[in-house]
C-alpha cells in the first residue's frame, strides 16, 4: 500500500516538474532564441534623457519662456498700425473732404498710419525683461532637476534588473545542487543504502526549485519591462542589460557624513538654485507691480488722408473763358435817363478731374506729440497687484526653505537606509555562510543515512531564502551609496 502511494506521489511530482518546465520554456524560450542588445547604465540614462516625454514637455516650457523674454525686449520698440476703411453714406452727411453737408450717396475712403513708443513707464519694461531672464534660468534649472530625478529612477530600476538576474541565477544554481544531490541519493537508493522515500522528497524539492526559477525569470522580465517603460524604449526592440561588477561598498559608507553631503548638494543641485532664482523672479514682480503707481510717458505720431466721391472734379482757373457780358445795373442823371451801365463778364468756369490719388495728396495730414498717462484711481488694482506679488515672494522664500529641508531629509534617509542595508547585508552574509555549512553537513549526513530528505530540504530552502535576502540587502546597500555619491556630485555609474 505504501509503495502505491509512493508511486502516485512520484508521478505527481514529475507532472508538476514537467508543467513548470513547460511554463518556463514558453516564457523565456523566445527571448533566449533571439539576439538582444545589452545596455549599460550609461546608455540607459542617455537614451532616457533623449526620449522621455516629460523632459520634452519641459524643453517646450523653456522655449516658451525664451519667447516671453524676446517679447519683453521687443516691447521697447515702437509699434505701427495702418488702417484703411471704405464706406458708403446715404442721406444727409458730411463730406470728409470739404466738411460741407451733402444729401446724396457718397463713397469715402479713410487711410491712416499710427505709431507710438513708450519713453518711460516706471522701469516696468526693464524689470519685466530681467524677470523673464530669471524665469528662463529657473526653467532650465528645473529641467536639470527633472533630468536628475530621471537618472536616479533609471539607476534604481537598473539595479532591480541586476538583482532579479542574480536571484534567477541563484535559483538555477539551487536546482543544479539539488539535482546533484538527487543523483547521489538515487545511486544510494539503488544500492539499498537509503530508503526510496528520500528520492520523493528530493523530487519535490526539484519541482520547487524549478518553480523558483520560473518566478525569478518572471520577476526579471517585469523588472526589464519597468526599466523599458521608464526609458520609453520601443516594445519591439529586444532588451537586456550589462551586469556590472559591483564591489562591496562597506568601506565607502564609513567616510560619509549626511550633513557634509548636504552642504555639497546645496551648492550643486538644480532644484536649490532654481528655488533661489524663483525668489528673485517674485521680487521683480513686486517692482513691476509698483510701476503701476508711476506716470507713463509715450511718444505718439500718425499720418492720414481721405477720399470722397463727391469731389471727383474741382475748379481750374486756367480753363475758364469769358463768353459775354452781363449788365448788373446803370447810372442815371437827374432826369432818370441812364448815362452809364454796370456790367460784369460772363465767365464759363473750367474744371479738372480730382481723382483718388489727387485727393489723398491734397488731404494728407500728420501729427506728432507726447502722451502722459497719470494714474489717479484704478479701483485699487495696483495695490492689489503689489500685495499679490509680495505674497508670491513669501511663497517662493518658503518653497526655497522647503526644498532645502526635503533635500536634507532625502540625504539623511538615504544615509540611514544605507546603514541599515549595510547591517542587513553583513548579517545576511553570516547567515548564508552558516547555512552553506549546514547544507554541506546535511548532505554528508543524508548520504550516510543519518538524516532524512525532509531535513535536507528544510535547510536547503532556508539557504535559498537567505541567499535571496543577501542579494536584496546587497543591492539596496549599493543603491543608497550611489544616491549619496550622486548628491556629492559624482557620476551615476557602476
């Protein structure tokens, strides 16, 4: 009866192992078969900096700020505007050329050109230019901070891929070790030294090892996917990373001081510089708002002319002729008899065409002057704008303090996390070393029949868990050290 149960258990274990093997083949077979491009951390960061959409949006923001700066400089130039109108008037209206009333349909054209330039407006133009220059610089620094954040995220995800690769490789080594123990045990069982039940436990362990391999490969693929997505790499491109040779950074941490690192980062990090410049931007806003209390002096000038269809002809004295004499009256003597006559010549008045361009030339006019606009009362808009700018300055000052506080907290947390990771790493090293010796002794005892396979699988699983914990602690430690070095101004590399 026991033999039948053992055989059923053996078949179940074999079927489970086969199932996991098929799953692993389906998940990883295609990737293995294809050639993949290996990416270093530097190439991952370079590609992400070129392709990241958020960074491209920030670049457009910089271009927009530069256009605002250009416009503020152009506002110092004179403006010029032309106006042309074409009108029809019916009924009683004023002829724009002769300023006389007419009662007929007339066609008129008015042409004008006007220009003005600001001579003085309380230095508002000057302060606006300086404010926009500062804003461009602040936007560029914010862009640099976004680059730094992206690089740290890339480094974190890159190390996660490396960690998962090592965990998957460790799982394969565990299966190889279990397979070797299974082969030795099978020989001892065939020789009658050990009971066959020991093989069933090892077969179950082989299936469990295979499951860990599949889980490790799956976690590796997910980590690669996250890194690929962060880089915004095309999903059609095969992707793998170069596994760097990473040394134990334990000695490096001993020389680190979080406050000293903060003092370095405070002078190099773009977000700190950007926050300080934002204060200057807000202060310029106060100067611009206060300019609303000062009179504005402008130079204005213009020119214009007009045309009317009511004046298509005009009097031409050179074309006039005398066609006769008209008697206006006479001079009589005392008896009433006319002795002399008063006459005038009858003149036929000459005319000439008075066309469109002639009228424009005759009615041309221009003007030049100064315009002084004095603010008296504007519903407290200037006062409110000044208070609003003062609030923005206070907000920028508080934000600068907040950014500094957050930077120090980030560095301090990274330092504390590095110390904790170092302690965990060292403890895991001792634990793995002890469990490796335990497994070695247990293998000897199993082969001698002094221990059963259940005891062996328990210590073997404990070793597998300890090795995975060791890898996690190691790469957590490495990442925290890299974060501290990054804030010290060092390049992100392994």
